[in-house]
C-alpha cells in the first residue's frame, strides 16, 4: 500500500468511525439506559416507612442481537469485493486473516476433517467446537475494521464496488450511494437521513478538492465499517 494511500485511509477511517457513531443513533447495537427509581427516593435522610416500603428496582429483559457468523461475513465481503476485471490483491488472504480464521470472535466452528481444515481450524481441533454464533465484541470489530481498511487501501477494492453500481456519473449521487449501501445492507433499506449523512461527507471531500475515487473510497469505507449490516 502506498504511503499516501495509507495516510488517506487513516484519515477516512477516523471519519468513518464518526459516521458509524451517527448510524448507531438508530442502531440495534445501541443500548438504553435504565433509571433506578430507588436512587431517586425523596428525603433520603428519613426513616423508611414499614407500611409503605420503597419500590424495588426492576430488571428489564434484554434482547440479544444476532450478528452474522464468519461464514456470512466472509461470503458477503467476497461478493462485494470480488472483481473479474480488476481483482483485489490477496483478497482471500485478507478474508482468511481478518474473518475466516477468527471463528472464536465471529462464531461457527470448523470441520477438522473437511477441505478447509488446514486454514480454518489452524491445527486446533478445539476450534471445531466453537458455537454457531458469537456475540459482537470489541475484538471482533477491530478485526472487521482491519479488513475494511486493508481491502479499501487499494484502488482495486474501490473499483470492485463501483463495478456493481449503475453509475450515471463518476460523482457520488443519492441513487449511487443508495446502491452502495444496498451492497452491504441486504435486509435493510437506507433511510433518507443515512443517505444525507453520506452525501454530506462527500460534499466536504469535494470542497477539499479530493478526486472522485477518494470520495468513493471514504463513502465505501464508512459503509464497510458501520456495524449494522452484520445483523440478520
């Protein structure tokens, strides 16, 4: 990866993290804060009334978010970034390094007797007993971000996505950005708010005289690094 591209990717990655936080305002990964009404008891210095005991704090039920395992994530990334005309360098190696060989973080055990046992199990038979699904975690997300930044650190990674979009203009538009969104989010339609956020990012890069490919790189990186496309 060229040094100038590495610097751009680092800069875009910071922007993408900020955008991902904005996406998560309505994200399934967000969490609600539970107010403990007992702690709000008026007159805390008074003696408790045995006839009217203070209300007990309630434990609210939590819903577990189901995220795609390594099979789903690897296949989706393969579909998005595979190009027959301009292949991404070492795409399968990147998928193996940051997704497929990380079953402990993504979920789905390997088959020690299967054709993928050499790269999948990594010589560890215990990897065959991994659960089908795994909870989202900071470590998992760090691996996923590494994949996005490495694959989009190449121009081929950007072009692989653009090949799958019906571009009527090289400049990002509302329609072309929506098509890019749909590549990652297979079961979720882009809201006008989300598209507006991405177009605002593009406009800011255009004002900085960034070339079209760098504007697209930043947009695709923001989508790749956003977490909700992993949710079933």
